[in-house]
């Protein structure tokens, strides 16, 4: 749960207590789940030295008692004002609250404003960096869940490609991915990208009801399983690729494979990015985004694999390698694998990445 490491940080930085909350679908904080194992509405309070406790509505009491690794659970009655409740709890449990740590990356501006109004005697410090850092390296339990998530995602994407001839539009493909994910007890970790023909030159294209067009078709897809995300991109070809199109695809594939081989403990993320740029040669001008990112409870986490990144690869990191070539108004190609680095590099993505053609 990494609570102990968070508390060490709180003490070093003279922060009395940290608060994480998920009050509804618009204020969901993945840190609450990360530190407690509980995924419903509630408030997690982690003091700098004493035991943490979880505050939940009456309707969530049973779920919290069965799933939370934080064993101290307090029921929050509907009529109680949130900040009055917090003040009472701090007083009852003798918790100093002069300085409160909040992950400002995960709460809205309005909620932060309410905190400053509701707890006027307290000062607030942003703890988003330490939360992101702690989540960068995965525990054995997290790795087990992530492997299972990728097992599901791999099978869905392989099945989708095998059935591709049945699809007429980009949305047909996107809807199929969504339905298959639901069948497996998952949700999408982000809206699927299905970009065919000229549309593939837009990295974050949203699929439409337009007919699937001949040429490269980029499929970027992931499931969320037990809170953890997956991220896979494959590019297939609709029709018969020309010699030049095959050449461009293989240049990108070769650069991606070389980057994966370079991954070692302590490897600089910016060096990985720059090596891909170098390997792409003249085509690097068509590579318009970072090389990759961490994956976990959020689809984008640390490390950042991009130019001038200060991050390095460390043991038990899960991250993507996803170079792309995008020629505006003509074509787009992206090949993305997610890796787990432990004592060696494990490629979690098991979907074939040679150029598959659908005729």
C-alpha cells in the first residue's frame, strides 16, 4: 500500500496529515484506491505518524469493510458537513492539522476552494509529486493484476483483427472493442482510437461512422481491469500495401524493436526517445509525440519517455514504447507495446506486430 513511505515523506516535509477523497464520479481520486484497496465513495485520512482511517457513507460501509486494507472505518452520516466532520475527527483522534497534504492533481479547483474555506486554520501543501512517484514502481500484487489485464486486452484485440472483415465503419470496430471488454468484466481504459486511411495521420483521432478506408488503420485500445489500465496500439493495412508503405512500416517497427532492446535498469528515458529519433532518420520529422509513458491506475503515469525527460527506467516499472509516423493528410502508423521491467524486460503486449493486411 506504500502508506509507510508516504508517512515518511509527510514527516520530512512537515505535513501533519494527508487527505484523499472520492465523493462522486467527478471527484474520483485513484490515490484512495491505491493506498486503501477500496474503490467506492469516501475519504482516506493518513496522518504523518498514526494509523490511517477511512470515512465512508452508510451505504458503502459493507463494501469498505470487505475490500479496504485500511481497517479503521468510520461512517459518515448524510447530514454531517464534510469539513465539520474532518475537524471533529482531527480533534477526537488528536491529529494535528496545521498543514494538510492534498494531491492537487486529483481534485478540482472548486473542491480546493472549499477546503480553504472549510478548514481556515490549516495550510495546504501539494503532495501530487510524491503520490505519482510512489505509484511509478509496482508491487507484486499490482504486477499480477496488470498481467491479467493484458491477458484480457491481448485476446480482445487479436479477436478484433481476426474478425475485421465484418466491420464497415470505424465506429463498428470501436463498439466491438467496447462490447468485448464488457463481456470480459472490464471497461475501456480510454476511448478507443480507430483511424483508417488519411484519418490515421491524427494521433488522437476519434472514430466516426465513416466507412473504413483503404490504407493504414491505427487501432489504439485498452481495458481497465480491477482498476488497472492497459494500452496497446497496432496498425494494420486495409487493401494491398505498396512497396513504399511496407518500407515505412518496417522502418518504424525496427526503431521500436531497437528501443525495447535498449531498456535496462537505469536507462535514461530521454536517451530512449532520442535513439528512436536517430533510428527513424529522415522520417523523424513525422514523429510528433513522446515515445511512451507509465501505465497503472491511470492510463498516463510516470515515467515520461520523451526528450529532456529526467526519468530513468527502474525495476518494476510498467511503461509503453510507442513511436509513430504521421504524414498529414496521407497516412499514420503507430506501434505500441507495454513493458514490465523487472530483472529483465517483459513485453506484456502479445498481439502480433508484423504488418497484417485485410483484403
